[in-house]
C-alpha cells in the first residue's frame, strides 16, 4: 500500500526561488495536512485541509500557500524561499477516525 | 488553545530498565491523545491512542484527566525502542475538521 506519498524527497533551493511540494494519498481520506519538523521544535502545522476544496491556516502558515487539487492531492508551495524555511516537511492524511498517517518527509535546504 | 508539553528533550536508559516518557496537555474540551514514534530517518507512525487502551510493542499510556497527563511507559526497554517519541492531542472530538497538536518530542536512547 502506498499510503501517503510526497515528492521530492530532497531539494536544495536558492533564496528567492519557488517550488512546490507534492503530496498524494490513496486511502480516500478527507483531511490532509502539511507539517514542518525542526530540531527542538517538534512538528508544527503549516496548513490543513478538512475536505476537498477547503484549506485552513495552521500554526506557521507565513511564506507558504497550499492547494487541495482534489481529494487525493494536497500541494505546498513556497513562492520565495528563505533560509528559515530549511526544514523537513511532512504531508499527512486522516480519516474521520482521527488516526493521522504520514508521508516519508521532504528534506528542503534553502541556501 | 491546546498545548502539549513533553518536558524531556532527551532520555537515556539502559536495556531492561523501565522507561517513562512524560506528556502533559492543556485543552478545554475532551481530549483525544496519541503517541507517535519516529525511528531514525523514517516517517512518523502511530504507536498508540488513548481510546484504544491497548499495548503496542510493550508500551502503554494512561490518560489521567486530573493531572492532564498521558505518560508513555514500558517496563523493560529494548535497544530497538531508541527513537523520537511525540505526544499529540486532537483538537476535535470526531468529525473531519480536526488537527493534531504535537509536543516537541523526546529522543529516547536505550543503551546496551
């Protein structure tokens, strides 16, 4: 089972460049999430989508945009990358049962 | 606002020793609490959730509403338990419009 798949796994960007992290889930989940993981900070929610066509800000949304393209896909876009956005990004999805399933992570470095 | 606190960033024990990873929360509603584990450079995976009241890999956790705690315990730690552990709280009781709030994590190292 693929579960939650996110791409790319590794990316190096220059300050000011833009990029999109892609995420797809094959579990027919309504809710999808983007988290960032930083040392000593745990996981912080960037944006989430409770259902297709809706998105909401999480704890640290500044500098990011998201698109819930359809029920399967939820992308995260950095319009103008900054070194502070160097992090590991995790996409996740959940059913109404509240169990959240995570992707394998995307390591992003902004230089 | 909900908050999850894991007071220990690092915890080191010897193999066979008991281990307890602490988690305290603040939430005005009825909480749903979880423990997630992340082995080295792997994805986070659900370890257990309080409503299941089950034991996974020898770990248990009891929700104590009086002390607002959800500590993770294992009587005899194994080297393969070495990982990062995150306590998490769900902000809504059921439905699809909910999100998890995570603690900052505790890195458990089990020494031989």
